[in-house]
C-alpha cells in the first residue's frame, strides 16, 4: 500500500551510514530533512569511524 493510500506522508529523506570497511547501510527514513540531519549529526557526534549522511529518496 502506498503512502497516498494510507494517508501517510512519504518518508523522503534517508540517513545512510558507511563503516570503516566501506559498507553502506540505510539507517532510517524521515519525513523532513531537518529530522534526518539531526539524527545524522547525533550519530556522527558519537566519535566512531562511521560516516553518516542524508540523501533524498
């Protein structure tokens, strides 16, 4: 069922993570860029070797 069919707003922003071995993983999807940016910044601030970024679906 699509977002239009359920009445939900589409989750247009993805937070991605790349580990120190170059593997990439989708962390989660968000409705707003601001929410996705906040999550990526929080995870990045933890100081691990992973890289986090936000991309539009």
